[in-house]
C-alpha cells in the first residue's frame, strides 16, 4: 500500500515572481492527511486558501492560475511539478504575494527545498489516479492525451517555427526523483526576445531576466543551455505540474505542441472522472 506523504518540517524561500516582478516570501509547511496541496495568501487579512486542483484553474495565459473568488495564485506549475516528483500529497504553501518565486526558471530549487524539508509518511493510503482509458484534448494541430500505462511517462513533441529550435522531441519515464532532477527539473523557462517587450506591456514577465529565463533571438541563444533540447524538457516539466492538478497520475502522457491551456483542460477532464 502506498501511503500519503507530507513534508517533515517547515522550509522557506524568498525570491521574485516571474511575471509580477515583486518580492515574495514562501513557506512550505506539513499538512494533515487528505489536505492536498493548498496555497495560503498570508498577505491578505483573511489569509485566503486556494486548493491546487484543476477545477480551480481560472487562467492559462503564459502560466497556470488558480483562484478562490477574486483571490488568485499564478505560475504554480514549476512548484507543482516538484511536488509531484517528490510524491507529496499534502502541503500548505504560504506566500505573501500572487505568485511563487521564479528561482532560476526551473523546478530544481523547489525540489531541493522539498529535499531539505524531508518527507514524512502518513497513516492513510495515497489516492493514485490509475488511468484506465484514453483521455484526449485537441485544438487543431495541438493535442495532449493520456492512456493506461504501468508507471508515469511523458512523450512530448515541441514544434517551433524559429529555425534555431524547430522540432524537438523528448520521451521521459519517471522512475525516480533523481532521474527527474537530472533530466527534467533543471530545464528552464524560455522566451523569444522579440516577445519580451509585448509581454511586459501586458504586465507579464516583469521579473524575467537572463538568470531565470533562457532567451533566444534571430542570432542565437543569449545564455548557455543546459540541454540542446531544453525547451521540450521544460514543456514536460510544465505538463507534469499542470497534470498534478488532477492528482497523482499513473499513465502515459503524449503531447504535441501542448501548453498550459490544453494541459489543464486534460487535468479537469481526469479530475471530473475520479472525484
């Protein structure tokens, strides 16, 4: 029997938000069985809680946003990906802003925070979602689907018109947290230089810089890559985090050109069948 898990002790981190550009203090705290992953806005008088489940997703513009009424938390996908990889079922996430810190643009710092906190096994069986049929979300030439599989695997094809990137494919089977840390967690978010100014006019990417975003232009990469196919590996990182909003999934995810919108639509579809 696989039991539920939480973290053993509190752990904190301070940084800036990728899109908000504001400083944020974040604390991860242990939570009782059946709590799930719950964000708490400590900067608000009522300390509003938002459960990290697919039905609470309200926006997927450049990041995944969850809300409780007018209160929101956005860009949660990197942290959710690390929580999935660490088998964490229950955790309180206290933050004093609308967005978790971007760290270095990957999930690695969050993974290290969870390792520092330690894992505590709890006295109740974990609710593992075992995919027993095909689920698929399509949008013209883009799609994401998940089918039955004895384990967890993501096969992702990224298609980018820029000749520097083109088509990238990566197949990742989650067999251990160490493999995730080596192959996926350190892949960073990516932006095209010509899009940066437009994003900032929309109030997005205000905290982005060459320390936390890989940027490319028409001449090449503006910073050093960790992998030749870092873009598609980060797409896998995002997909894992978005699908964690449905729960801890056991299945084979296959995606072509998918992003937060399709990922979370799939998560909502799965969640609806398993609750």
